[in-house]
């Protein structure tokens, strides 16, 4: 057997526990991070500033975090190691708040329970930008830079300071007076107790589900999308809540459910929050969105005269832009939304709190907010399917798509974009009879780290989206 391979994808490295996510490979990843910091000439990454290390609720995450801390300390880098389960955004906040050189988070975010991973957070309190991740990868499988004497490992609780930041960012008085009842779903993840604690403190009527620690995430992947939000949908209807707010395994992504139990996808959440930021808060700055996100964002930016940057898939691209230019807000398809005034980082807990803030300010339930956005910007429906297929079939499908396709589901292809995957804009006859209809598009994208093909679509109706996703599924499986 060759050497184990650790590959840093769009947000760090992930692997299946005991297969490739082993203590040996975690130490390999930690060694690359340590060597990267020792090689850096940036004073903000000086090793004396130390590294913060956190972990989520996954199997053996605390022990993997301890292994990372030991590697870093043995190379002479002081470590602050989380004393408790920590949301990823809390770890990112600690890195910036404490002026650390960087941070390492043991989590596999929204992946199934068999997975775990290593995320790297840079000195600015956000995902390592592409140049940093490439540099870390270049140090893989090099011997560890050893210090004469190991540095200290000190346990720290990163949550209180982060909670304080959340409380100051949102208008809790307004939320408290709203009279709304909110359901919170933690998906057995690191967000357990955070929103519930804030709501309890301000006297808001709330309920919390799936807050117990269970690394098997029974019956679900801790991803805040359908079908994994079924328990929240049921709870919202049964307990007559005005909204349900859900965060993923490490609490950096958000999903939601309206008062009727309908899933509110991250695109609607991004759109609602952006509209609020631009119309109510009037914060300056450009906007970013990933290649696979809703075109409703384009229409909002056009209305408010904001420049929109479209970029590749992965929050590190949002971070890159936030560090280069004045960006007020950026987001991606899977519920990762960031506000640069808080952190150049996605934060599901902050966004959940802000959604409650918008409801309170607009005096509307979540369903009413979604309806108002659809009326204002045209009906946008979105869908995604994940095809777990062998790499050979995945690559064949992408090759076929690249070679040129004339139509999907009977809809002629108008144009093709290849920023990240292959995106087809389609001539949808259904859209012609609708005012301000959403653009119809279909995107095929192969995962760089898994035998997985993701297919995304947006259109003016759920029927169109379903039709296109099924046509693309057939196309991929017949490649």
C-alpha cells in the first residue's frame, strides 16, 4: 500500500472514520498545518500566536482534536484546546478574537455519521482561502518541524465570548417582544443549547429538538435540508410555531421551516437576509454568491444597485472576496451565509438569530416573508439531488455534458457556463406565461473528494425543477 492520502477540498479534509480518517492521517494533516505556519512569513501567522483547536459531536472528535493539539505543540506552537463541544463559528470567532495564528476544527459538518474531518481556519476567523489551503497541502507528508521543547496545550471554553458577539449583533429586545413561537432543531450537533439558551434568557416562547449528544445522528445526515428536517417540520405544525430554525452538525449552516411545516431552503433564507441587510440596515458593500445559488440574489442586487460577484462552490471563495474587497454578505447553496461585519465565515447560529430578527422587524411569520419575496422578485423554486455513483460513471457524465447537450426534459439549451461544473440555461415554455419568472437552469458538478455527482436546478415551479433533476439523473446514469 502507498502512503495515505490527505486531500484538502473546498473546506478542509474529510474521510470515513477508521478507513481513511485515522489518527495517523489526522496527525499527517496536523503536521502539514504546523509546517505551513512555521514556513509562513506573515506576522499574523507567527507560531507564537498559537492555534485554537475545537471539535464537534462526532465519534471520537475530542480525541482527534487532542491528537492535533499534540502535533502542533510538539512543533513549538502553543495550543488552546476546546474544553467542550464547540460550534465551528465559535472556533472561528475565537481565532480572530484571541489573535491566534489559525484554528483547527474537527468536524465533518453535514456529512453522515461515518465521516469526520479537519477544517482549517485562518487568522482572520474564517475558512482558509484557496491560496492558504494549497500551501497547507504542499506541506503534506513532510516531516514535522520539531521544537526543542513542546509548547503548552491549554484548555479553553470558546463559547461564552462567541455568545456575547451573537447577542450584540442581533436585536434581542425586538425578538423578545415579537410574540413569536420558534422551534429550534440542533440535529444532534454542536449548536445544541446555543439558540435555546439565548431565547430562554430573553423570555421568548421556544422549543428545542434533537439537542442530545448522539454521534450516530439517528435516521438522518445532520444536513439542514429535506428529508432530514422532517422532525422539525412535524414539531412546528404540532406545536403551532411561527418558524423552525435548524443548524447542521457543526452549526455553520442554516435551514428553516415555515409555520405550515414547509421547508424553506437556504436560497430563500439568503434572499430574505440580504433584502433585510440592504433595505433595513443599508450596510455598504458588494454581495457574493456561489455558482450554484439562486438567481433571486441577482435581482435583489440589481434593485439596490449592489455589485454581485459570482464565484466557485465552497465558502473559501466568499472568504477570498471578503478579504480583497468590501463585501457586505456572501453565501453558498448549502446554507453557508456570512456577514463580514461579524466574521468572514458562515454562521448558522447567527443567521438563525437574524431570521428571527427579520420576522420581528417585519412582523411576519417565516411563510409570509417567503411569500413576500416571491411576489417581489418572481417565483423561484430550487432542487438538488446527490448521485452516489462510481468515479468512472461520474466522470463519463461530466465528459458527455462537456461535449455538448442540446436539451434537457424537452427544454432547449440557451447557453452554458463552466465556472464550477457545467451549468445549462434552458428555454422553459412554462416561464413564458409567468410575470417576472425565474431563470431556468441545471448544473452538474462532480465532487472532487467523493464518488458523487451533484445535480442542481432552479426554475419558476417545483414541477419544472423535478422534471429537470430527473432528466439529469437519467442522463448521468446512462453515461
